[in-house]
C-alpha cells in the first residue's frame, strides 16, 4: 500500500533560506530535505510539494533522484517554465482538491473555506471537506500560525520532513 505525503517551501538552492534555517551551507540544507524524502517516502508513494520547491535550474535537478510520483502546486517562488517542472512532476497545479482537502501554496481566503463546507453553506456535495493544506507561512514570520481548518506543511515546522496524509486527517479528527 502506498502512502501520500505533503510538504512545501523547500527553497532548494537558496542561500538565504539555508542560513535562516541554521544550515552552514546550501548543500547541507538541500541534502537534509532530499535525504528526509528518500528515507521516509517509498517508491510507490505520492508526494505533493505545495510550492516553492527550488530556486533555480541547478537546484531543481536534485528531484531527479526522487522516485515517488510527485505533484507540484505552484508557489510564489516557482518561476521556472512549466515544462521544466513537468520533467520532475507528473502534474503541476495552481490549486487542487485532493480527497477532502483544498491544496494550495498560500492559505486560501476564509470565505472560500466557508463556501466549501456543506454543513455551513448547504451544499451537500461539498459537506465532506476538511480544510486547506498549504505552505507559504514560515517559522518566525510576522504572520501567526493558522489554526484548523488550515494545516501548514512548510518544512520549517516539520523538521524538514514531509507529513503523511493520515497524520493530517488525525489532526482534523481530534
């Protein structure tokens, strides 16, 4: 049985991200993230990266060694040509519904969540929605962490590791 994983904001190849996160070098920063994926995610798993994956062409090439099925939700720093991303990802999205979640890079507007919950707005076909799995908000940023129905998968908060779908669902069911 394969697993589904979520992560965001890798910022591979970005010197300032590596320094802010406490790494001595960009190479150490990037290797930590890539090795965590290799250790935790199996070949038959699915990995969603919710934006800001790599800073440049050289750094995105590191994804070549990750055998998982990968989908990218475009982030504000994902500025390479879409064809480049399609070399490493099976699909590239701006925004996506997956299972009972809205997947986005930035947290979506609360009004959109309000419109999504059938028990609030009366759309029975949408009543199974849990919330918004996102990234973008970094540790130490001026914006405070958001509570459920938002779930932030930024590596800053997860010891540079991906989060399993089952862990996310458990958080919503507590």
